[in-house]
């Protein structure tokens, strides 16, 4: 009788060290460590600092995941790991850790695309994805609209990406402009809670007729905020941080939701899934829910604890790959820091 897979997932693409354990679509437990506080004084992630932090955190975080799940190392049947995209030095640390575990336990190893992990995170909360859906991935490094069928069997279709800053990057840069600190997403959200989202009319890029329907651009919005702050300061007027934060946040949310729902309508689908670090933003979640309800579209967003980078989401992809009968990637798999998302597994099966 075949044994139910118990998949260990390893994530280290940026500044979170994550280990998660998933079996048959159920999250058994996870461990997560962040080096965000070490990057705060630099206003963004420093790859060398992130890599050293992953080295320090790997073994303790793995132990936390095992304890949280009640699983012994010998119970693990498969290992999955982010092999791209991400910061090269950071990806290498997690990949080396996963290879070490897979080799020591003599278990199959699967390379996973980081963004497919974000998509799979929702399955841990809401169950299998529908037969077809639109997925908005919105994070510090990525803003993309995807048309997705079976996450691990079917090719993943990119409908649109960002031309410049990802939404999360824009949050970080505007937070720095406003003196709110790093990481920018939570800082902007806290400041915006006391502000008026209609106080400033910031641009919503690429929403005019004739614009690329699913392409994003946040650089101009960031510049508009900078010019507003500069104009106020030159005039000797106080900078209404809460109002600017709320107006900026609303501009980002309007574009994200409008384009995502456009994709749902054009593909004649009825499900929108929003994932990634920015999916934890309260305004995005509330506006998306309101507009999806009005359009008769089912909205799926994982809980905030599964939105940021984590090992559980990588284990979820590994679990899906194992149950689909996919061949392992093997111990020779290399890091691919610039991997383009065409499929959930890396390298792509031939």
C-alpha cells in the first residue's frame, strides 16, 4: 500500500527563511524566520545580509517546523525547494539546505518556482484551485496576472506583468519618502488607516482605453508622491503623511483590482485568486471583496500568514507535484535566480 506523501518545503528567495510540511493538501506545521529588521537601516534587502541570515536560521527553523507539525525527519517522504527566482545568494542557501536534507534522508527532491508557491498557498486555506482561474500575484518583486488551470500539470499563461516597480517595491519607496521605514507595506498600511484615500488624486497608470489591458506600472505613481511631498516641503507646509499614504494605497489597489477583474471578465471565468505579500494589505482585501461581490466573482485570498514568503507554500507545490506523478528534479538541480514562470516545477519537465 502506497504511503501518503509528507512533503518538506524550503523557501529562501529573499529575506524569509521558511520550512513547511504538507501532506495531502493539509499544512501540518511550519517554521519561519525573517531578517527584515537587519535590512531596515538600508531601506531594502541586502543580498549578502539575507544569505548570512538564511545560513544562521536554516537548522533552527527546520527544527521549529518539525516540532510544529509533530513530524519526525524520518517521516518526510519528499523535499521541495524554491530554486528560483530570487536573490541568487539567498536561493543558493535554501537549495543547499534542501539538497542536504534530501540526500541525508535519501528522498526525492523537487525544484519549485517561487511564484507557483504563492499560488499554491491559497490551496492550503481554500482547497484545490478551480479548473480555470485568474491569479494576481502581487509582492515586493513581482506583480503579475496569470491564467491558470491545473497548477502543476498545465502551462501557466502570463497575461501581464509590471513594466517597472512591482507594487511591493512602490510601497517600500513611498514609505521611505514619507519617513515610515521598512518594510513599506505594513508601514504604509498603518499610516493609511488614519488618512483620507481621496485627499490626493494620484495617477492610475495604464487604465485608459488602448493601454495594455493587463500590464502594470507604478513608477509614475511613486514619482507623483515624491513631487507632492517636495512641493509641500518647499512651500513650508506640513506633509499630511496619513492622507498621502491612504491616497497612494488606494491608487495601487484601484489598478490591481480593476485589471484583475478585467482579466476574469475577458476569460469568462468566475474566480479571482490574489496572493503574495501585498495580498496581506487590508485595503486591497476589502476593495477586492467589495468589487468581486458586485461582479459575482468568487474571491480567494489566503490568510496573511500565508501571503508572505514561507516554506508551507513550497511544500504545497511539492505535494501537488508528488500527487500528480511528476518526476523529481533531482539533486543536480541548479539555482535559477531569473526563472520565468511557465510551470510550477523547475527545471521544466521535458
